C-alpha cells in the first residue's frame, strides 16, 4: 500500500510533467492551414499563376503589416487537395519572415501529376489534424480552402455519387467547426464555378463556415486581388466570427449525433 509521501510525490511529478508539456507549446496569434488546388483541371500554367498569387500575397506590404501586428506571430502551413499532403510551414513574425516564406513558395514544384482528382476531404482532414495537433497554442485556428471545382473523389462510408461526395466535404467542414476552426474559401471560376460563393453555391453550402472570396480565374486580372482579400480575412479574425463559430460547432455536433443515432 502506497504511503501518503509516495502519493504526494507522484502527484507532484505528474504536475511537473504536465507543466513541462504545456511549456513546450509555442504561443501564436493565428494558425493558418492553406489548402491549395493542384488537381487535374488546373494546367501547369494555371498552377504557376496560382502559386505566384500566393508569392505576391506574402510579399505584399499590407499583408506583412497585418502579420507584424499579430501578437505571437502567424503560423502557416500549405496543403494540396490533389496529392493530399502537407508542404512547407513557417512561423511568421516579421515582414522578413513573410518574404522568406514567399521565396519558399516560389520554389515549390507541382506535387502530383496532371489528371489527379480533387480530394478536398483528405486535404481538409490533414489541415484539421495539423491545426489541432501541432506544437502551437493560443491562437485563432483558420483553414483556408481554395479551388476551381467540387470534390470528385469517392470517400469510404459515403455513397459513390456527387451527393455522397458533397456530404463528405460538409462533414469535414462540420468537424472543423466543432474543433473551433474558422473555414474561409477562395472559389476560382473554371467556366462553371462562378456562383460557388453565392447562396446555394458549392463553397457556401459545403466548404466554408465564414468568408468566401470569388475569383474569375487563375490567370485573370482579379486572382492576385482575391488571394490578398482572403488572406486579409485569414489574418483578421473578428471576435463576432469566433463567437458565431461556437454556435455553428454546437449545431454541427448536434447534427452528427442525430446522424449517428
């Protein structure tokens, strides 16, 4: 039988271990997972234009000023929705950090091959895992999803049709919401995706729980402005959006419980 001294020693050791674990977390102001479309519907030229838009965004003085104004810094990681893997990540505190990240983005080669399908679900799942399981702590959690089309990869446990694929995307959105993650989006028109951010549009109904920005195309004159607009929304997390998210999270959990019942 353990003595009181042994019990107290064990409790103190546990508290010290817990405190040590907490001390390892890096406090930040915003954590951002950027989900980028590299599916087969995007040509190499369009992919390069898309990546250049991100390079220009992190090189933008206005964006850099906003990053420098975030207490604790801005943690960011890129994910791709065709290969469904993570890419580069960084903690941005200064304008120089943002410029270095822009340079790193510029060096990224296309992941996967032309013909790869769009797997928003897998990329959102990876982004969620990173946001909720990395070594950062204390900041707003934001997922930024961009693309020019809907989910076209079948997901196990769902029907093998568009309705099933859409449901799988919505479930990832609801899981993110329940975890306190703000999901913003950038919908890029490929000729049939111009209404994705409108009421009843694909992104509005299935992907985002907060802001959605529409672009007319990767090589259009408005793409760089659209990328900048969505990053301003990503790094400027209003208090009312965070509060609204908790309500959406409760609603999402309720719906999932009813579905599982």
